[in-house]
């Protein structure tokens, strides 16, 4: 996903029944506390990554329509999962 396909990503996540509750930020660094983070804050954080040119994942499209998403990015763009 890039700045050019941002609208496609937003459309997928904001559609009825889609994962707008997380914006695929569950394993990415967020400033401050993680509890009770509002959807709008998660979206802003994801869009800031996109605007900065940070790799965040890929969109799947069929006939020009966005139908899926996979969060695939360099390891350093995710938060630490263990203390090792």
C-alpha cells in the first residue's frame, strides 16, 4: 500500500463489517497507552505511517475493486513481541 492507494485501503477498512476497530495497528508501535485507543486515533497512526512512506502491507484487488489486505512489513516496523 502506498500514498496513491490510501483511499482504497481506507475504503476497505471503513466498509460495513470491516476491521476499522483495529486499522491493523495491534502489533505496531503507538505513542502512550494502548488501552481504550479510539478507532480514529488508530486510523491517524496508520495513515501517518503511510504518509511517511513506511511499508505497512499489500492490498488485494479484483477488477479494480479492493477486496483484501495483508499486513506485511519489515520487522522493525512492528513493536517488540518479547523481551529478548
